C-alpha cells in the first residue's frame, strides 16, 4: 500500500513537471515567434527604406517655386475639369483659346477662341464670348478681324498664341516676327534673324510634327514670353520676355539645352518654363523645367497629363485661375494646376 502511495506521488510530481515544461515551451515558442516577427519587420523596414532611397535618387521632386516670387509650390495636374467641342465641331483640329491674362476692367469673364481655318495653319480673326457657358453653346460671339482674307500680312500662323492686356500675341505670317494685335492697332517686333519660322523648328514627337509651331507664346504672373529656337543655339529652346509696349520689345533672353523638336508644348509658371512630350495616345508628360531666376534645368519631372484626344496643339497657363487651357484635336479643355 505504501508503495502504491509512493508511486502515485511520483506520478503526480512527474505530471506537474510536465505541465511546467509545457508552460515553459509555450513561453519559449511565443518568445521565438515574437523574435521572428520582430526580425521580419526589421528586414521589411530596411528593404522599404532602401527602395525609398532608390526612388528618391531616381525621381527627384519637381522644382519648388519660392514663396518670395509667387507663393506657389511644387506642381501636379488634375483633370480635365472641362472638356467640350466648340461650335465648329471637328472641322478645325488646330486652334487656341483661353482668357486674357491681364484683362481690361469689365472683361474679366471674357473668353477668346481662334481656329486655324485655312490649311490648319492660318487664322485671320478672333472670336470672343462674354462667359464660358456662352462659348460652350456658341451664343453671342463677337468677331474681330485681323484681315479680310487669309493668309495675308499679319495673319496668325500656327496655333501658339496668347491674349494679354486686350492684345493677341502670335507668330506673324511668313516671318520670324512677333505680332501684337490689340483689337484696334497692330504692332510688330522681330526676333533674331536666325530664329526658326515656317516649320524650321516646330514642336514634334516621333509620330508627328505640329506644323508651324516654331514660336510658342506663354503668359504667367509677370507677363508674356515667346519660346522659339535658332540655328545659333543649335535648334535648342530660347526664352525671351516680351515687353508689352507698342510695338512689343524683346527684353531678357535665356538659352536652354532643350532641343525644340523633342518637345510637344511649353508653358510658363512664375518664371519657370515647363515642357511637355508625347508618351502615348492617353498620356502627355511634363518632363522638363527651366527656372529663369536660377538658370536651373531639370529633365526628370514626370508629371502626367491625362489626354482625351491624341494630340495637344495648344497649351497655356492662366495665372488668374491657375488652369491650363488646352486645344486638342478640335476639343477645348482645362486642367487644374495644383500647388503643393
């Protein structure tokens, strides 16, 4: 009987030791699991950090516009906000439109539209509407004629033009000159005699050339610019500030290393030139910038614009509403520039 009692006691002790060992094993297992998870997390964090470093090296952020000049920051593009055919339908795939960047009092809500009605190259009148809604439905336009026929002296050549201070700035017909047409008087200012015109340095991409786009005009917070190329600068983009006197005078000029035939369009924001290129039928990319204050060039912006049509024939920034105005294969669109 004593032996049986002793054996039972030993068995119970053994069971207790087993239970204790089990608890220890569970704790060890939990500890190991936590250590493994911790180690895995450390590896993942290091991996993510390395990927972030690589990404930062590969794609630096777009240039920041200093607060001292415009109070704006890095840009991105959203939209389109508005997308519509004009009253002309699809008859005229080349043209331009927008608002006066410096309107006369009372004209703040007006919109202008120019279609290249001759060979997709020439235009000879400017159509204006009192509001965006009247433009979209084609009600109550006011037409101002540069000339009675098309093309002729001072005819608009190419789709790149802007309205500023109640005057239209554009490439004069068959010359390397800047035309200023202010609805009442006309004035002309010539570029350097080796500046490209008549399709010498147009915007282009591998699939096509945008005819007669040798000169591009842009507005920003400080006024009007003309963007062009010359043989002396090896076909690379040149930026000239246009003083809006009568006649207009070209003042400060900047030379870049950007070859004009690799570009589909340009625009200015706060003294910074941005250039776009064709990626495919759905995406246009803002890939380049040149800061006229610092002369810094960037080729790595990678800012995408979602297109509704294949080609963008006209693109300009309006400093009043921070919108990009686009004319794309007979359609008119706006995109919002977001400053971060």
